[in-house]
C-alpha cells in the first residue's frame, strides 16, 4: 500500500497510540499480502479503528470514483456549513454530508460534486480533494472545511520537494471554473484531471503518484 505512511500519520494525529498503530501495521501487511496474490491490478484497503480499540483491515476490489473515461465532469452543489469534526479527528466517521452532495451531482450527469458554501467558496470535493493551477502554481482549499486527505498531504509534500509552489487558500467557484487547470486527488484514484482541464501542473502531480505505484497496480487511465 504505497500511501500507508500517510494514512498511518493521519491515524496518529487522530489519537491512535503506538499499540494501535503496530496492530494496524500488522493487519495492513497481512491484507497487502493477500491482495498481492490476486490477479487484480488494484484493490481498496480500508483500515477502521473503533473507539474501543478494535482495528480492522478489509480489502475490496473496486474502481475509484475518479476512474472515469477521459476524466470526470464536476458539478457545483450548493451546501450548508459542513459538520464540525471532533478535535483531533483523523477524518469524518459519517460521510452523509459529502455523500448527499455526490448523489446530487450524479443526478445531473456529473461524476463529482464541488461543494460550494453560501459565500460561493469551494468547501471540498465529494470524494476527492479539489486542486486548481494558476500560472503553474497549485492551490487547494483549507482543511477544515475540506477533509485533510492523505493524497492531499502527499501532493503538498511532493510539491515542496519538487520546488512547485502549492498554496492553501480559499477558492471561489468562479475561480475554480476559470483556472488554467483543475484536477482531483484521492488516495485510491491518485490524481485525475477534470475533463478537458489538464496541463503541465497536473502532469507533474500525476507523476508523483506514478513514481510510487508499481506499474501493474497503477489506477487505469480509462
């Protein structure tokens, strides 16, 4: 699991101590070994840590929400304020807010929702982190309100190492719509350009993921 280091760090920030992290490590290694023996190109590994200290790792064979022929179409979905995460939470346990927006976008024929608040600012993507590129520089929205995803942290670190400017700041819907490039990231799908809106900045970010995914396990670019 190429991004396990980042997932692990997020679990630690969410309050998992050394014992739970060690247990998660063992389960991930076991699950990854099971996946490696299959013929599938890719599988999704889900790690769940419950409040009572139970740790589960589950492997499922499925496509990412970003696996869309020639790139996903995004739809604006106006939403209220996102739920407040408990202090120190790694990610929301209840995704109803994001899932409802995703269904609304799909009902219009789109593949991904861009959640927009009452001020016209982008809150988040429904299953991904939203990025734009302006004059070769990357911009993503603050977290919170966006979920501080693993792929988001990976891209920010990769950009810093590559000398690419990456800023975290509010982005309006109009700015998203008018940006030179727009793309989406998540830990399962990697980086995918919004349909018709790729470019050199996106290509650089996509290369970050290409470098860590074994050739036979890379997300398919349909």
